[in-house]
C-alpha cells in the first residue's frame, strides 16, 4: 500500500484493529472504495480468513477484481451494503460474519474526479451517482424536482437553514438554462446563501444533501442497521465510520438501543435476558488524530463507533 492510499483511508489502523478479532474469521468491507481498509484487513488474516468487499462504484469494483485475482481470500460484489445478505449469497460468501466495516460517504477518488460531479470546487458534469450505471443523476433531479421536494432534501439531508431561499434561486436559474455543471450549481447556491459559515464553502450543505438523496445513503444505512445484527456471529464486530451528524446520529442511536435492549416500562418486572440486549458498545467514539487531520483534512469530521454482538447467556 503506498503512502497516498494510507493517507486517504480514514482511521485505517483504528478501524481494522477494532474489526479484526479472529485471523480465521469472515469479514465484510461494505464500502470497498479503493481498498485501503480491505488490504490492511487481509494483512491481518490467516490463510483460513476471508473478506468480501462491496461497492456501488464501477471503478471500485475494477480495483477489487484486481485484488481478488491476487488473493484467493478476497472477493468483490457490486451493489449496496444494504443488500448484504443477498450479495453475500450470490458471492457464495456465507455468514455469519466475524465483522462488518462501513466507511460511509463519498471517497477521495470520487471527490477528486471532476467528471463524477461530487465536488463544488471542480467543474464537471453534475452527476453525483456512486453507481453511474443506474438511477437519476443530480442534474436530472434538479431539472424536474418540485420546489417542496428540493427544500425538504436540503433541510433533511444537508441541515441547510436557507433551503427555501437556495431552492428558489435554483428554480429561477433552471428556467433560464439547464443546470448541468457542478460549478454552475455551486455559483447559484453560493449567491443565494446569505450567511457563509466560517471555514466552510457555502455550497457544502446543499451538495451534501443532493448527494445523499441521489444515492439513497441514509436509507441504505437504515436498511443495513436493521439486519446486520442477525448476520453477525456472536462476538462479531460492527465498525462504522461516519462523516456527518446525520449518519453518526443514526449509528449512535442504533448501537445504544441494541445495547440497552427493549424499552420496558419500569413497573413491569423482567429478567435481564428478557430485555433482548443484542450488542455491547466497544469503547468510546474515535476521531482522527491531529496528525491524520494534518495529512488528510477530510478526516476531520470522521467519527468511528464499534459494537460487538452478545451471546444470549451474556444477556442473562
């Protein structure tokens, strides 16, 4: 692994150290990207260990296929981690899994390629799809979406307090000419935003919101969380790296809820086993070190949370 790859793989050592508890285990990297985490996971596995990588991105799949060709312990599947059970079955990669890793959000290569349309700092086609072979692009959505839907997306997924003002500017602009380029949209949003946050581009929240919506990111995360405990082996780890508050809030609440068990009124006597506690939280939330942030500023907002599946007798 070269130094650039290490720098761009956020919380690399921390995530893999938390994930890999058994060198002979079966692991899933649900967001393969360019394989930074996967390569380090494989270096920690023995000859009997195995790893399945999952990604929506065709370029990530091509990278994964090269890795699979050189290491029989690794296989790659194209799709969303929300379909983990289905993809694992199709890849003949049976569970239960010793660990599942998610590194959420957009990858550095996706941001750095202007033609992918993720960056408001580089001019390119306004696409934003992680899977460029399916779904509606950001440009197509912006051209057809109703005002109310756009406002809701910017508010819900970008926590943009000037959503209505920005959307009205977008609608006015699209009536004059199609909005098909990233810098074109960034300029519209910037000029419509009346209060710029310090050290944050005024289009940040809007681009984040549209990207999350186009790629069903929060919906996919919700679906994965709803099923992942059933797919973990006892003692298996779930490791999630989030990059904004919406994702992290979902993960934090899920892990806490699963660790506390069923919400039973205080006046109803129940045994500990009846509370149905399924996870225990491992350690505190982990953030990137000052040294990592200095090398890779994108890691500044990263938060990693870890939980482990409990055995029934641990709940009793």
